[in-house]
C-alpha cells in the first residue's frame, strides 16, 4: 500500500500491483509534486500517466486539482489495480484506464494533455523511450509540462525538439526530469 500525499484525497491509501512495478517513493512524489504545485501545473490540467503502474502519480495529480487523468499501463493486473484505486477514491469519472503499451497508444490517440507523467521501467531501452517522447510531442497542449522519472544511471537522453528540460534532480537511483513544451515547431 502507498498513499496520496496531499490535496482533496491526501492521506488516502491506494493499492499497488503485487509485482512488476516500481512504485515512486513518497520522497520523490513529494518533491515532484511540490515543483508542479509551485508551477501551478495541475489546476484543471488534463493529465497523462504513462507506464502508470498503480496510478499513484495520476491519482496524486487529480487529488491536487487536475480535471482528469488518462492512465496507460500495459500490464493487465496493474490496469485493474488503477481502476480499483480510482473507484475506491470516488474519482472513477475523472480517471480513464487504457491497457496498452505507451507507443501504440500515443500513435493512435488524438487526445491532448497539459501534464504528462512518465515512469517507465528502469530497463527500458533508450531508443524505445526516445520514440515514446517523440510520439508524445504532437499530443501536448501549448506550454504543457512533461515529467520523466527514470534511473539516474541511464545514458543522457535526447529530448525531442521543442521539449525543453527545465530541471533535473537525482534522488538516489532515481532521476526526475521536468520539461516544458515550448513554442518551437517540432
């Protein structure tokens, strides 16, 4: 079990999948969302939680004022946990769960997001993550914020044109990147 840290649902517990995911630690979530709060990036935001796992990141965003979240998770057991968490928190009408891999989802969707939270497996190949970020950019609203949580041991990531990294911070084995979609045409 983990918990929602702050907002309307602060303190509520959520389930995590029994295996196959790496839940974001409370320390990292607190730091990540503190910066997003400071940027006023969540109020009314349409959120995409890619590689969603338990859905903790997207659920935290809803708790802190996001209007809705789409959770994309390839593992059936994890997708069921996200659905149950949203239902148990009473926000099922603001949470859409998609059981699909990130890249195929991004290539077929026409939705647009204000805030994207990515927490891929640490062992995802760099080329695969780069492809996902490239497929994501046409789906970003003007001035969208993208947060990537990945291993601090990974090689340097090439960000797509127009997606500008504003900050990177290490938390032990985890590196969090905050980026903003600029006005540059990709």
